[in-house]
C-alpha cells in the first residue's frame, strides 16, 4: 500500500475531545449543558447497539442524554406527540429519530415534525434547502465527517476536482453541496453515468457512497487522489468459516490504496466520524439556540 491511511477512528476521537472541551467551557462559563434526545422504535438489534453507543458517547462528552425507547407498535400520532414535547423542551438541543421506522409510520412526516434547529441529522427539508442555497444549516453527520477529514488532509479544498459516486439524500447530495461550498468543482456520478470509470479517474477527491461492494477499483482512481469510502457492505467470507461475512466498502481497498495518495479504510474510516459529528451538531445547535459563537472547527 502506497496511500496514506486516513484513520477515522483516531480522528473521531480528536473531534469528540474537542466537543467535550467546548461542552465543559459552556457549562463553566454559561451554565448550559447541551442535550441530545434519541428516539428508537422497536427491537432492531443493530439500531439498539447504535443508540447505546450514541448514549455512551454523549455522556462521555459531558452532554445530557435523553433516550426514548418505544415499542414497534407505537402509533404515528403518539410519536408526533413525543416530538412536539422534545421540540418544546429547552434542555433538548438535538433530536434524532433512529431510522428506519416501522412500516406503519411515515418517515417524511416524522422527520418534518422535528424543529429544524434541533434536527441534528440534517434531514429536515428546511435544512436541505438551506444547505443547497449556501446558508447556515444543520448538516448531515456522515458528509460533515467526510468534509472534516478532507479539510484536515488538504487544508484549502478550493479548485480541486471532486467526484461523488452516489446521489442519496443522506450522503451523496449533501456531500456534493458541502464540497461545492468549499469551492471544489463537483460532479455527482451514479448508476446511469456513462464512462463512470474515466470520470472518476479525473478526481482529486473521490467520495464513494453508492452501496455496491468494492465497485471502485484501482483503474478508477487518479494517482495521488484522496479516496473517501462511505460504503459499508457485508460480503461472504468463506475463509472465516461457513456462513461468515466481512465488512467492505464501495472501494476495493487493496488495489485502490496502491494508487491513491490517501484513503479511508472500512471499517475504521468514515463510520466512527458519524457519531462524533452528531455530538458536534448537538453542540452547534446548543450554541445557536443560546446566541453563542459556533464551535470552531466543528461545523461546515
């Protein structure tokens, strides 16, 4: 491997430490404790682990953690009543509803019910529109984490050619908006893009967020490019035993790492940054709600 490894786990630890330091200062100087409310419906094991980790890291950062674990059969009306209460609660600065939701609940309706100022996932249509028009918004956590790592790697991103492979509302589109806002020349590629390999080969920054295991190989990567792999895919791993799987990204790591200048691994790359940026967003929302300066280096 010739590429520098972008250690997302270590970088996320630095971000969490910076958040904790600024939370401590908020408490000491202003008597304010940022609060994050997480709402989980049902018993999905992966979601339960994720929510537990969020609660643990929220507490470690010195924030108030409010967990609402509801039965899967909770009605849409009852969930909306809870969100209204959280919107009105001055101790809660960030609200996150763990997705996916049970099929009887309208996800768009729920996301739209969250106060945009407390929407630390950055999914509310108001925040989507603000981001798209270059205004102050709550920014989705995963793209924000990618942007932080890119800024740390390159400093000024101005004028760089960036290709984002994937056009999801959660990663692809907001990632492109953030890169555009940092004055990159941005192309969004997707499943219908013609000559996609050649397009990717022109990228100084290549962000893979398409959800196809190891789709991007060395011949898609410009020598010296920075590759950010957002993909998390499970594939069979018969070498580990019958029925075993392993995690891989959207990039074929071994081959791409021989060409790239820097690359994120999977696991241990973008993933750890998501919860770190959730904490950063909660801190940002708290500062904005109280008319205080936004946390340095933790926003888009």
